[in-house]
């Protein structure tokens, strides 16, 4: 076999590997609905986080956040995961102070415009493990942090979406299965932790949709930006083992999706490098 044929064979073999690793962006004929960013680790907490990089926004006491490989664990956790082969893992221990909250900042834009956008779509999938669970209502929650540094009053706060508040009456969160949450400007109930003229509801009512919250904030909210999108397990949620994956946010002018995967092992990274080199050689040969 000549060198061109060998490179072609290598390219065909490695294209399958790259697709399995979530690197389909190297192949222009992919059919992903949204651009997908692969996250393999969480950056340390910072007051000036890097845009587009997931980081430990608030990981405290016995809380922990990581990305893990689910290959070989079996059951629904592995077999029904939304984007194989990995996921993010949030855990808390036996103390009320344990927190595991990660987030990503970006140039999202004006909060009021985003939260009332008719095209707004937010989604994530999570898996709540039953082993060691000390709070049947807790699960990975979605958090939208809003900020207006020029506010006259308190111009900072977060809207929090917790799965157990989405049913009436409220119910324990289903364990040991993957669940997908889908949110729009008019669906999905959030509580507020204080700011923009509204009191902290401390994890409970009032519960409102995103577009409803916009109508009750004070004048400082007009200049507020969506600062961060996060997933977390807050304080007073002991004994949690929560996985999450396939987080997406889209609205007019913005479209992003996140796939959480383990750090590639050295051999895998080498194969990827060789594959990309082979694809480069193939392009030159043509």
C-alpha cells in the first residue's frame, strides 16, 4: 500500500475515534444542532473567571466537583447517559455547609432581553444517585446569575431552578435515572436569592418563570447582564451524589452546548494527535 493509501486508511479509522471522543467539529459534515464545547475539568474559583471556561464558582467545605468517566459503571448511569462517555460529578458530605457549584461566564448580554426572549431554550440532564442520599428533594440545580455593577441598590443575585419545585405537589427527586430539564422564558419555576428590590426566598416561594421575574425587579435591573450559567448543589443538601451533562443555552444571537468528559488518557490523546496529523497529510496529498 502506498503512503496515500495508508494515510487514507488511518484517516478513516481515526475519524471514528474522533467522533466517539466528541470531536466531530473536525469533520465539516457533522449534524449537531448546536456548537458543542467539551469540558474536561473545572478551573479553580476566581473573582475574574475566563469567559467560556467552566470553573468552581462556589465549592466549599466538603463539596467537590469533577468530571468522570462512566465507562464500565453499568446500569442506567452509563447506559442512558446523554453524551457518552463522561459526565460532571457534584458531591456533598454530611455537613450543611457543603457546597458544589460550578458555572461558566460569557458575554451573554442584557438579562431582561434574554429572560423574556421567546426563543430562549435552556436544558440540562442530571442523575441523582440514591446511595448515601441524605436529602430526597435535592438534585443538581440550574442557576442564572444576574449582575449590574452600576446599580444604585443591590444589583446582584441568582435565579435558581430546582427540579423538585417543578411538580405540584412537590415530590422527591427520582433517583438512579437520567432526567432532562427543559426551560423557556415562560416555563420552569425559579426562586430568587435576593437583589434588584426582591428579598431572598431562601430556596422556596415565591416561584416564578423567568419572564415573570423580570416584571418584579426594580429599576436597576434594566442595566443588568446575565453574568453566569451554573449547575450546583447548595448548602443544606447533605449526602448528594449528582451527575450532570448536556447543558445548553440558546436565544437570539447565542447558541452553546456543553459536553462534560473525563480528561483524555495519554494514549487517547496521542491517538488523537496522530489522527489529526494523518488528516493533515491526507489533505496535502489531495
